[in-house]
């Protein structure tokens, strides 16, 4: 019996980072320029390809805070609007 393991890269390209986050490559580059996402160049040239750590990509993800059950939705409020 042979088991197959998939390789998860430690670093990915700008295009792969954009795909994983559902953003454009331009947005990823803007995050890098703004200091929101660390990136690394491969080689000494200023136009060398950039790579981004997978852990840094995942650190951008934040949970969406859901409303507490005690909070009443507007469509469930039977008392009517406040302005009446």
C-alpha cells in the first residue's frame, strides 16, 4: 500500500496569494507596499519575483463577528421605528 502526500509550499507567488484570498494581484502588491503583508524578493534585483509566506497570508484572515442573540434585528422589532 502506497500513501501519497501533497506538498504544501512554505512560500507562494503573488498570484497564488491572490488566488488563496480571492483578491487581485494588484491588491496583494498594495498590501505589501502598505506593510500589511510581508513579502520577500528572490535575488538581489529590485524587480526579482516576490514570494509570500503562507502563514502571513493566513494571518490576514479574521473571523466575522456575529451579532449576539440578544440583539434584535430591525425586521423583528414590532414596536416600530424610533421616529414615530
